[in-house]
């Protein structure tokens, strides 16, 4: 009877298996988190710019002048 005190957790072999299993789960969680952080998996794609936003950016960069900006803006608002 005194020899059975160390046989908890279902027997002598279950303790190491439990620790190995927990270690594997920890490694898988770390690898998964790292992969998702680096690759961007799970993130929503950037939204596409509207034609108005593109026109505003072109005007701000100086690619088009005021009259062309006004003309194209009026065309977009129709």
C-alpha cells in the first residue's frame, strides 16, 4: 500500500507525457502567434481609396493645378 503513493495521475508514465504535451502546446502557440504577427494573417486588408481621395492626394502633391482639380471634382460629384 505504501508503494502506491507515487502512482497518481493515472500511473507512473502519465506525468512525463503530460509535461511533454504541455510543452508541445506552448511551442505551437508561440509559433502560431509569431507567424500571424509576421505575415499579417487575420488582419483586414487595407480599404481602397475613393476617387475623391485620390484626386485630393494628387492635388496636394502638386500633380494637378487648381483648375484641373475643380474640373475633375465637379465631374466626380455628378
